[in-house]
């Protein structure tokens, strides 16, 4: 979105009710995509990355005043194709937003950062299991992101041991394969 605060604040106002004691905010990397990919004015890029993080922290501070914990989920790492991002700038922008998020939220009561470093690639290895196209997460990638959130919640609230992921996006369990048998031999 060109102006994330125009979408985030109304969504929070609509969905953060008295019945909820914790809020997780995960913002994708679309705002990063909207940035100039030429890294022309470094100061301008740094300011835009800081603004993205500041919007999230400001929103979290507003929610915390309602006696709720807020989990700010880092942007997933980006791995755009070389054709789309020849200089790798969008990946750098996402890292800058995440760095600013950690700095701006540091020491704030009831605001917690959810790290997504386990979605990162190992040097020389792809993450096709987690990314469809270097940007959008697969079902396993979404499951990993959700698990990161649940682990962060459990760290803050160890009394919530019964947390389970209830979503359509989690990988479906597959039925065990039937044993192969030779013709005329029954399996046990």
C-alpha cells in the first residue's frame, strides 16, 4: 500500500476489541516494493524504511494503552529474481525496515518483535520450500512464520502452553503410504 497507515489504523480500530489480550501485526513487503529500486538517495531510502517501522511501532503503542500485548512481526526476507531486483535493493530495504523496527521498539513495555531469520537462505542454497518466487511464502513458509509468532507469544506468556496453530494455511498432514507388496502377496 502506498500509505500503510491509512489501512493499518482502521483495521486495528475495527478488529482490536476488549475480548482480545494480544495482537500480532504482520506487514508484508509491498511497501518495500514501492520504493525506488535504484538506491539513488540513500538518506531518502533510510528515512522511508524508518517511517515504515515507525508506523508499526506507533500503532503498537496505541494498542498497548488498551492493556494488550503487541507482537510486531518482522518482514520476511526477500529473494526477488535478478530480473526484478538486479541490485538486490529490495532485500536490503526489508532488512533496514526490520532493523529500524527492532531499534524503535527496544525497551517498550508489552511490544515484542517476532524475528523471521529462520526464513532466510543459507549461502548458496535456495529456499524453494519456503518461497514460491523469492517473495511470496509457500504453505510451509507461512507455517514457519506462524510458528515464529507462537514461539514469541509462548516466550512472553509461558502459561499459554496449549497454543496450537489453527489456520487453513498450515501444511496438511499426509496419510501414510500403503506398503507395496508383490503380486499375490498380502501386506500386513
